[in-house]
C-alpha cells in the first residue's frame, strides 16, 4: 500500500486525474508520466498499470490480488515492461510489442498494457516503430511512458499522450519522513538525494546492494585522503567488483558526486548535506588537491556510462583523475 499512500499524499493531481479516468471509463490510451530524477517514476508507472488490471481496484490497485502479484512476478502475458534505465530500448523490442499487441488479449480482462520507463533512452528507430503504434492504438491497448526530461522526448510522442506530472518533494521533508520511519541519519541523508518519499527511501536503505555501495564509496573517499596509492588499491578491491551493472555504476558515480559536492562546499566554508560524514568530508577537503576539477570529472565521466563505454574503463579513468597529485 506504500505507493497508493504516496500518490494520495504527495501527488494529489495525478491521483485525481487517473482515478477519474479509471472510475468513469475514460482512461487515455497513452500516458506520459514526467518527473525529475528522484521522483518514483518507474514505481508509479507500474502501479498505474496494475490499477488498470487489478481484480479488486479501489479505484487504485490493491497490490494483493492474483493479477497484481502476477504482474510483479512478470507472469502476466498482457503486460510488458521496458526499462530504459537498464539499457537503451531497441527497435526490435518495440517491433515485438507491436506484433504481440496486434493480437487480442490473452487474459479475460481483455486489456493489454505496455510501460516504457525513460522513453528518452529509446533509439530513434525504436521511437519510429512506437509512433506508428501510438497513432493507431487498438481499443484494448494502453501505454504508460515515463521521462525525466520531456525536452528529450519527440514532440510527436508527447502530443499523442496525456501528461501526468509528478512533483518533487523537498529533500528536507523526505529526510524527516524517513527519520520518523526509523531510518538512520546517514542513510536518510544520502538517500534523500535519490528518493522522493520516506517509505521508498526506507525500502532502499534496507537493500544489501545499497549498503555495500555506500560502504565502498565512503571507504574510497577516506582512502583518497590517505594516499593515492591506497586509494587505487581500494577502488580496485572494493569499488570495481560492485559496479558491473549500469544501474550500480550510475549509483556509485552519483554517490561520489554527492560526497564531492560536500567536499567542495566544506572547502568554501558552506554547509554540507551529509553531516553524518563530516569527519571524512573535512579530512578530504583538507587533503585533496583540485576538488573542483575532481567533481567536474566525476559528473562528466558519469555521462560516459550511457555511451556504452565499459564501466571498468570509466572507473580506471576516474581513479587516475582523482589520484593525480
Ligand atoms: Zn490487485
């Protein structure tokens, strides 16, 4: 029920508009869900799709019925999810959906839904295949597309969709909500930069992968203050093995960005956001040379992850920049 509460409390306009469509049989055939980085776009898109298919909607998904569970397990044949966060979406994949969705639905609900998360990460050819599909939707087909950057989505796609916009909650509010839910201070400080809701933040903080990445990032910052040689060793031993997937690599670069922003701020005498880590941030501000350049390099190299350059190479490059004396 986490997401239903989130939508009702934090996104009343989106909730009202979508619930109206559900209860009056007036859903649009294509929605474009927009929201800045940090808003739960993927979770919301999946939840709205479930709300259309749910056996006992109220009017949103109950997340308990067999259908909701089958969607979660990716076992519902009339529902397809593309994750542009994992990889760019190719033409062949879209063509497969187009072919599949030209057939009639398999389930007795008689509705087919596809979700494309981060539609801006589609190749141009995939976009063209999708356009034909959006132009002539079959009466039983619904599309939910998401984007963090509407300017990067072709206007011809935007114009065929009804837009739903998620509003970003201030970081301080998310932090306070997380603390009230029992999240510790350091996780609330870090993850409020990534999640826009206390309950979603709490769920993320409990994941083992996150805890490992956090530890590796803080060890790496600490190692940089000690010696370039030791830092290279820590990056090789602790960081490298954790970032083999694109999402993990992105998260690691975002974590390092977060820390280096604070190191730069500390050096300039400005307040920092990760106060739980004030000691290693102060130490790094004192010991590290050219922190402005380092921050810029981290942000630039993060962009290379999307260019399909091997993460190992990008990280090696980063370590060379960070340990340059
Ligand atoms: Zn359900």
